[in-house]
């Protein structure tokens, strides 16, 4: 488990892997599943619960490649693969942070 989570001024949850960007909600069109992806380092989590667990993250490209949505070496047609549907808000992870006793830091 991580020991802290950062939230920006607008209440958007930041990456728990490298603390370098915000976490986006990404809809995978092929299976209509939402995954969570850092906009900077592209660390990928499959659930909001997993965002708190450093052992449960993936690299985005190998992950979608493993699902057969992308073939290495080919130019991906992002519009047909995914849609960014927003950012993860603090209200969505508040309960999970409380449950695991994880401090929430509000960035200024
Ligand atoms: Zn990141």
C-alpha cells in the first residue's frame, strides 16, 4: 500500500506511481471497461482500489497490447481504441483512502 495520495487544486487525484501527473479515466471501447491511467507516465490501474497498491499497476501500452487492442509497431487508431472520459476526483477515492488510513495531500 502507498502511504499518501496527492490531490490537485481542482480535487483531481494525482499519480501514485511517480507523482507526476493526474489520473485519467479511460474507457476502452472494445470491452467498455474503464481503466485509470496517469496522463504523464501512463501507469495504468484496473480499479480505483488498485491505485493505492503499488504492486497492482501496469504499463499502458503493454497492457492494451496484451488485450489485443494494439499491435506493437503499428500506428494505433486511438479513436477506435479508447476515450478519455474525465479525471479521477477525490470524492471517488475518499472512502478507499479512509479505509486504508492513507493521508490525502492537497497540492497548492
Ligand atoms: Zn504518473
